[in-house]
DNA sequence: AATGAATGAGGGTTCATTCAT
DNA sequence: GATGAATGAACCCTCATTCAT
C-alpha cells in the first residue's frame, strides 16, 4: 500500500474512533470524513461500508485489548493482573464508546470461527481468569458468560454515563468484592474514618 | 383540556411506551402514531418534540418504578425487598428498553430540581437502600452513586444483550455478593456437587 | 384520498412522464420532484420506490394504450384499426420513452398473472390482430411474439432516434408490407412520379 | 507515441469493447480498467473522457462492420449478401450491446464530415442495398433512412430483449418480406403443414 | 508514462417536523 | 382538535475525473 494511502487509512480510523466515541454507533460517515479531513470517497476506498469501518475500529480496539490482556497474563500476580485488566478496560470505556460493543460480541457468539477477534478476546480474558482462579484471587464458581456480562455492563455504563475516577473505583470495588472468593472482602468503600459500621 | 384530548394524550403515551420498550430510543414517531391509531399531528399537539414525548414516557415509567419501590419499602424483609427490586428492574430491562435510560438519568443529575422525577427515583431507591443497610443486608459503605451505576449498568447490558434467566441470575449473584456486608456470601454460583474447591 | 394529495400525485405522475420521456429510465427522482414542483418526500409518500414510480408511469401509459386499442377493436375496418394502432403507438414513442418498455414487458412474460397490465396489453393487441387476420388484412402466419417484437423495436427506435413523420411513415410502410398477406403490396414508398419501377 | 503506450491503448480499447458488449453503455470505467489490467490513469491518458473512449470503441466496431459489409459487397448473390448482412448484425446484437448505437448514429447525422465513420458505414450499407436493388432482390423504393431505421430498431430490440433464434427468424422474415419487391413473398412464417391459408 | 488514491457531485431513501385541510 | 400530506435536511453509497506518487 502506498504511503499516503496508509497514512489516510490511519487518519480515517483515528477519526472514526474519536467520532464513534463521541456519537456512538449513530455517528455519520460524513462526520468522520470531516473530522479526518478527507473526502467521503476516501473512506469508502478503505472501507467498503459503514458497517465495515465501524467493525474495523472495533477490531483494532479489541486487538489492543487482547495484547494488553496477553501482557498481563505473564505478570507476577495473577489476581492483580485480572483486576487490573478489568479496571483498565472500564477506564478506557469512558473515552471510547466501542469497548462495550467488543465485549458484547465476545460474550455473544461463543461458536464464532477461531480466527475471529471475539474469540481472541474471549480466550485472552479466559486465560486471565483461570490464572486468577488458580491463584485463589477469584472465586472458583465464576464462569465466562457472567464475567463478560459484567465487563460489558460496566463498560457500557462507564461509556454512557462518563464515570469519573471516583465512581469507577467505588463501583468496581463492589463488583470485585463479588468476584472474590467467599469470605474475603479486603476492600471497603468507606474512607478509614467513616466509622459507621458496628 | 377537553376530554377527548386527554384521552388521546393517554393513548399516545401508552403507545409510545410499548414502542419504546420494543425499539428503544431509535423508535420513530410514525411507528408510535400508527400504534396509537392517531395522526402524527395529534402527537405533536401534545408533545412539541420527539424528545419531549420520549421524556414523558420515561417519566411515566419512572413514576411506576418509584411506586413499586415504595411498595417494597414497607415490606417485611428490607434486604429481600432491596434485592428483589434490583432483580425485577434488570429482569424487566430485557423487555423494556427504557429502563436503562431512566436509571442513567437518575444517576446523572443529582442537582436537578426537587420536583424532578429523577429525584423521586433516587429517593425511592435510597429508602430501599437505607432500610436494607439498617437491617444489615447491604454493606454499610455503599452509597447511591455506585448503586445507581450498578443498576444502570446491569439494565443496559440486560437490554442490549438480552440476558436470559440463567445469565441474569449468575451475574446478579456476583453483584449481590459484592453488595452484602463483608464476610457473608450466602450464594454460590456452582451447583452443589461441583466441588472443585479445595 | 384528500384532494390536494390526489392533485399532487397526479402532478408527480405527470412530471415523471415528462421527465421519463425526456431522460429515459436514467431519470432521477430529484429531477422529477423539481419538475413537479414538489418536495422529495412527496414523491416517496405516493410511491415507495423509484422503481414503483416508474412502474406506475408505465402502467398508466399502458392503460391508456389498452383503452385506445379497445376503442379501435370495435372499429368498422379491422385492418385499418390494426395498422392505425401500430402507427399511433410508434408515433407516441417519439415523445414518450416509456412505450418501448411497456411493449417489451408485454412480450416478455407471457405467463404473468391475469390481473397484470402486460397481460391486458397483450390481449388487446391480440384482439386487434385476430380481427385483422380474419378480415384478411394481416397475414395468417403472424403470431404475437414477432408482432410484439416488431412493435417494441419500432417504438424503441422511434423514441431513441426521434423519428420524424416522414421517416416513420416510410419505415412503417416496409413493416406493414411485411405484415400483409402475400402478394398484396398496396403501398409504395416512392412518390407517384418517381418512376423507377418497371 | 512510445511502443508501450500504443500497446496499452490497444489493450484498453479491447477491454472496453468486451465490457461494453457485455454491460452496454452503463459500463463503468473502472470495470474496463480492471478488465484491461491497467490503471485508471492509463485510460485517461489515452481518452480524455468516458464519452471519448466509448466513441472510440464504437468507431472501431463500426470499422469492422464496414469491412464485413464490404466483403459481402463482392459476393455472388447481392440479395443474399444484403439479407445476410442484416441478419448477422441483428444476431450479433444479442451479444454485443454496441451495435444498436452504431447504427443509430449512422442513421442520425447524414451531414457529418466525409471522413466520418458514420459516413463510411452509411456508404457500405448503401452499396449492399444498391446492388441488391439492382439485382431485383430489394424493392426499388427503399431508401437509406428507413433501412438504417429498421436495422437499428431490430438491433436495439434484439439487444434489449435478448431475442432467441426463433424470434429473430420470425421477426426478420416479416421485415424482409416488407423489403422485397412487391408481389414476392417467398417465405412463410408458418410451418408447411399449418395450412390455414386459403 | 503509469498507477490508483482522493475527491465530491449526485443518486436513492428516511424521518422529524410543519401546516393546509 | 385531529389528520396526514408535504417538506427538506441528512443519510449511505457510487463513480467519473483529477493528481500526487
């Protein structure tokens, strides 16, 4: 591919990511073209269809996530890796309205072809989960469907309602406590001196 | 307002509720008019704008939710009331694509006027929460923002991904375990004989 | 239907006929709207699709042709009626680029539903043909497929090349001579004093 | 012109001919470039405009037709040559969507410059005609305008409606009977045993 | 000279909103 | 007051043509 074409393709993807993050899936191709500073035709040269472009954005994003998950898979502390991954994804969702979609898809079609990015995502998350469970950091009875459901739900909400740092922390604390093995609730939502508990 | 006008307004609202529940916010005004058996103009007589109509539907729906919450507030078992409310809303979300929006709004603008329905919603949920906390069924350090965030997130995901009964149960089990006071995990996601824990 | 709607529908059809006659099937909906002095939506209110509008124009035109054919069917001189019909259609084609289409269709799907206008057209032409054959004005061995082929061909060419009166007369003279029973060539293409015949 | 440029020009023309034959005048420049295995720019280097390229194709095709006509002009039987030429062209029209256009043009501008291909075409056909008339195979009063009109009409219809062998034979029988001198109708459209004529 | 990437006018179509009936 | 016909901006997409590589 020619240098300028590659450049423009990247510009389009970038713009699409920004505009999708801002407008959600109702973003218009024209808005993306405007944002990217290219003509309409340029977009259609690289992506045959609106659907294809949006898919590409999602796939790109997903690939980065998978890479991140893989990087964390080899981390020292499996539990920490698992929760950190969860946190990072949700954190990113505030800025990127496509993550929920990715996770939604990952949770949706478990029989998708092996080459599928949804499958990759599922697998990457599953590796993190299994390791965390083996390390005793996550309850044994947790299965992928509800994990993806939780991840997707958190992303959707964070994306839509623009969770700030505090809200994200507090909300995930609850979820994480639910994910830990019974009996262990190391974190409290209260500041140390809140002191209303008996 | 004339009797027939009042009647028509009700018909429109009813139809809008059904159609919005089915199609979500992408529902078209025309679809609602058709469903209501009235002309387009009739809708615009009562609601100046699509936005206004959808707001009205959401407000109406929210009022019913508030009523439901209030009914549960006087129930015998405050903990059970709290979790039942949570469950019911999420369950309904599969069929009604309005609920996530309502909760989203409730969580969003905490400084809205006192007369606002979001405020009512917040208050109703808060009453359920406080009673459940007083009864020791919900952790003390839980605050409204994260509760509404969790509720909204679950509704959004259930609506979008059409959670089935099993997925909903399993996912909410996690969340509820996170909501309970430390140390208490009465529910397990595993069938009794799963037995893989050491 | 409301009076103004009926009026506008007629205006659209009229404009479509004019524009189609001028631009052929590549006419744009926008051009028709402009010509009719109505908005785009008005056209789509009456005709769900470009295809539907063009069909409607063709059907309307065809219905008029069928009526004309029927009127001629009861004429005194069946042979004259037959040739007059042929002539008139071709004559009209100069101004109307839809006729060839109509006849094309009539020739194409002989098994179309009974209620179809193509069928009506076929039948009307066939009645004219049979009467002319019974009167000995048209050769016995002529069948519908080639008759429609000839009619369609003449219309297409007249429409496309804008046959003037003289060209039409001379060309149809040839065709008509081919249509008459063997041995009868009453017409000559030459002016009386051309005098090259033996 | 450089050798490779000349080569490419030929390739483009060839491809254009194939694609135009297949798709008619609605063929896209891109399709031709693809078929020729050259870039879009190459086409535009040799032909300033889509229109110009299509003209060139038509001229080339016409030249071959003229050659064919010329070959037949020296044939033994002038009448047979004339009718064979007519038949062949119509036959080809089913597969080649260019022919109708060529004949249309030939019939259209009788005052075009002498060097014009339309003129050549006209002349070639006229030679066939005159010889056939001199041989007594075609009526004396037939002139070029109506002959070209008939040829063009038949091609157009054959192209558009994809005349099969039988329909073409039957239709041309009529036309040819009209073209023959008065009193001679050697061919019948009926099978020998049809026997309904007196 | 050749390539194909970029452009943008223009095509069909939808839908919130206005307004004559 | 009710109706739904009319409007036109905006949407997705195609394709002839231009121009940087």
